[in-house]
C-alpha cells in the first residue's frame, strides 16, 4: 500500500487565529452565562456546537443545601463498631446521628472535663 493512500482525503478545517485577550474575554463571558459576539457568530455559522451556560444560582440564607452532611470515613476498633451498632439499634437512631449527638455533648463539656474523660478512657 503506497503512502499516498494513507493521506487524508479532506484537509482539516483551519480555525481563525484569536488573540489571547479575545480568548480570555470569551471564557469570562461564558463563565458568567453571556455569549460573546465572536462565539455567537461562530454558533450561527454552524462551525461551533453551542453550549448552553448553566443558569446563575443564588444562595438563600435560610435555605439548606441538598446534602447537609459530607461523607467521611473513620477507623474504629471492633469493640467501638459493635458498641455503635448496639446503641444505634437500642435508641433507633442512625449511627451518624448518634455520633453527632455524642460530639455535640462532648463539645458542651468544659475543657477540663473533656481532658478528664479522654484520659479516663485512654483515648490518644
């Protein structure tokens, strides 16, 4: 097979040169949900697939996000896991909620009592 057969049959379309400033301005416009004049012209000519910007979201002070709590992982001893499971079943609470209650209670203790509690259970 000669090398001429491997040659592309159509030339690759060339893009018009754009200055760095025009590129940055277009990126800023897109990020703000605006369509720059150059991007609008390209979209009308069919050279570019037009992307629809994401609508601007506003945060209301009293509105809570969909996921209130981030997912985290901890390392517990087998005894601690079984205690957590038993207390969760006994009080019919989710394990994560039980941990939040216990942390809240611990935070409300004075620093001296916190230290005493940690040393009495030999928590490092």
